[in-house]
C-alpha cells in the first residue's frame, strides 16, 4: 500500500514540476518578445511606479519598504552607468576606454544592460508592492529622515560616479552621440537625376 501512495505523490509532483516548467517557458517567451520594445516596457514600469506611489500614499505607511526600494534602485543605477570593464580596477589587462583623441574608439558597454536594469526594477517594484499588503512590514519610522538619508546617499554616489566618468572620459547615455542613419544620397546624384 505504501508503494502505491508513493507513486501517486511522485506523479503529482512530476505533473506540478512539468506545469511549473511550462509556465516558466511561457513567461520567458513573453519576456523575450518584450525585449525590443524598450519604450513600452518603461511606460509599463512607470505605470507600476504610479500605482505603487498611490498605494503608499493611501496606506500612509510602509516607508521603510520605499527606502529599501530606493537604495536597491540606486545600486542598479550605478551598475547601469558603469562600464563593463572598470579602467580603475584593470588598468591595462583588457580593452580600455579611449582617453585621448588619437585612441581607437570602443563602444560603451554597460556593466548592467538596459533590459536587465528594467527587469530588476520591475521585479523589485512588484515585490515591494506585494509587501505593502502585510502589516509586519509597516515599521513606524519618521519618513523625512529616511528621505534625507536617501538624498545624501544619492548625491554622494552620483558625485563619485560623475567624477569617474570625467576621469575616464566616457558617457553612458546616448545623449549627443552621433548615430548612423544609413546611406544617404548625395546632392550631386539627386541634381543629375532632376535634369
């Protein structure tokens, strides 16, 4: 009799594992489909931030969760703004960022790619939102102190990161960078066609 009961539980566990694997594959499929749609992904995350902010505002609590989320996002931001190979830690072993005009151009490669940055922020927001439904996480704190701590931490961290960017001359954002727009027809060929 024990062997029969063991078979039922093992088939149930196998079916549960198979179902979990199918759900994981389906989730990964839709995650992969969302990869090229950066604007829509960030709009969805912005909506999630708005809903989370409304939840915090109406609950009038859970400030320690917001502080923890802010610290986590600041940590992700540092990875997003940092190069994959830090020239300060590995001075001449591998490829380096150009420091002179005569140096060869190498594209900026982030330590934390944009998709992983977005995915980590979105997961963190979902976890933080879920935590706001449990009163055990509503620790009474004076929120202006937490806000001041976070602002000081943000300013000091960004100052250090900006000084690193200036020292090693890299820009982690695409603002002001030249973009390739494909082959353009020259003015002489278009004027000769008009004749």
